[in-house]
């Protein structure tokens, strides 16, 4: 890894330490969630006054890796991060109130992209699938594509004995 990658990793580690959710997670999850994002340049890091304030990362998964990820969010290998076109936010950290800035940045930077994420409810440990789209894509088209993704996903997991995740779309 280049020295810049280590600089990014340090800034993200600091954000993790400041996040009420992330600071409870083991270092192994940091390695799984952050290092591949930096290696593949699938991340955004917002800086204000020379300090990191927000970070997000995403993986571009194929259907098989998507099913694997939903079933176990710690299951992705580095090779999985660029296995397909189905984008998933892996991390979203804004511990100082810069969530909306990160959201607007991503909508502008990736105007025609679709992303999904597993949103965690810290109190119940329940994950829900949330959908996000860039600011330039037609909402009806985005909705149609998300429905297709959901249909493909449900078709893939309905007969799997090893699938543990309760698929519930967040409204």
C-alpha cells in the first residue's frame, strides 16, 4: 500500500473511534471494511479544516457476493469488492453531524448510480436494506431497477438453507 493509503486508513480509524457504533467493533471488522475500500478506491472521505469528518465505502458486488454479504456482513474478501455492478455501502460514518454533507456529496459525485445498504438499528441489532440513488437518475427508473434487484435477490435466497438474514426493505 502507498503511504497515502496509510494516511487515509489513519483518518478512517479516527472516525471509527469517534463513532458510537463503530468504536465497539473489533479491529478485524475494520480490516474487512476499510482496507479493501482503500485498495479499490471505493470510498469517500470528507475533510473540514484539515480534519476527517465523514467517510463512506462501497463494494460493487455480483449477485452471489451480495447474498453472501447480506447473510454475513463480515464475509467479503478483497476480490469480492469489484465482482459486479450491484453497489452496496459497506460503511457510512459521520460522527460529528456531517451525514447530510456526505449524502449530498455522494448524490452529486455519482449522479446516476444506485446503492443499497444494510442499516443497523443499534438498540435491536436488526439490519434493514435501505436504497439510495444519485441526484441525476430518474426516481421512477431507480425504483424499477431496485425492484428488479430485490426480485433477483429474493429468487436467489428463497431456497437457501444457510440464509439467516430477514429481508426487509426500509421505507
